């Protein structure tokens, strides 16, 4: 890391950016083993190109190169002036810390990173899917650098490497959010974590909260829990959508499509919308980074993208 990049993270947590074991606190992997081969040419390396484009939501400019803003290596960019090498993109997408089941100073680095991202980028606890796309203004280069470095410090599910004598099981993503104090208003249920969005709307899952917060912050008027029209066969139980937009469009956040009963209810809602001529927009967790595109028709002029 360059000195300028390191200054973006509090001194107490900087050492973990290199993911090296320290003072017996085993972090199961060293940075070298996490980095991809250093082929920093997106024209030839499709992994590098896809990583940059996923993080920044735009094609890589193959004609321009510059020093990586985080480590100084030769790099390319998908947004003007934001050069990041393949290695740093990989660490932002995969993290450098591994949950060993034994808390220590590294745990506090994770807590810091989660809280900082919740404050600076997401207006609340982030989902794993949201980490895939940088969500701060690209014109603020230092802030982009900072949120990428915070991603370095976040463990990803499935990457845990428990120590020989762990004191606890590896935490899930939701448990890490709770450990960081980001779910103080949340109630865990079998369907997800019920919590309140920024505008006060009650959401039955973090996924719903992310969509509601997007609509709120982008100035899209949305009414929660609107009732679908009654129908003698399709709607005898009082079905409700997740939101209704100002023009009457219904919006559904589809979070449990692998459950047969849930999928059947969604099918009834789709048929109900067709029967009554209602416009219905559906969103899945995989769509969280495409919300500006999905809701482009409703975003106030000049706010799309």
C-alpha cells in the first residue's frame, strides 16, 4: 500500500491491509496467496477486466494506464482517474482477513470497516451483493479509495479458516453486521432480519431495506405494503406488494424464490398483475447493483446512473 492509501485507514487497523499473521493471531492466509497472477492488462486478462467492470459498472478504458491508486503498480481504469490494479481489485472483492474463530485486534478492524461503509456508502448495513459495486460518487477519488480499502478488511462467507482451537463458530455475514452493532433495530426471523429503512418503513429483510433505502435516497416516491386488487381465484387472502410507486407501478423484492410456497405466491401475483393491467417490477438480490437501471423510469431527472 502507498503511504497516501494507508492514511485513509486508522493507524490501529492499517497492518491488516497486508493480511500477515502477527503476534500469534493466526490469520490463515497471507496476501501473496490471495492475489491473482500479476497480469495487469485488461485487454488480455479477462479476470482483471471483469473485476474492474464489476466494481465500477462501466467498460475498462483499454487505451489508458496509470499507477494504481492503492499500491502504485501499473493499472487501468473503468472510470476517469480511478486506476486500480488486478491485485487490489481482487482483494477488494475477496477480502484479506479470514475468520479464525478466535477474536482479536483483527476483529476490531472488521467492525471498523463495516461501520465506515454503513456510514459513508450504504446509509445502513451493507449486503454482500452491494459490496460488488462501488456506491460512492466516482468524482471523490479519496472516498473511492477508502471504501475499497474497507472492503479489503471484510471477511467473506466461505473463506473462514478456523484455528486449531476456535472459541466460536465462523460468523455469518448477518452475525458480523450484528457484531458491528449495525442491526440494533433488527429482529431475526425465519424469513430474514426485520429492520427499519432510513425513511422509517418496516422491512422484512435486509434485502428489502436496501431497495427501500435506494428509492428513498434517489427521491422515488414509494408506498409500502399496497394491497393487490381482489380476485375470486388469484387473490382471496389479501395479497400485498412490497411497494407501490407514484404512477401505480407495483414493486416486489423477491428474496425466497427457492421456497416452493413463496414462488407459488409470486406466480399468483404476476398473474394478478397481468389480469388487472398493473405494471409490476420485480427485483432479486442479484439486481442490487442494477437498481439505477431497473428504476430509471422513475428516477428524478439528472439522478440516473
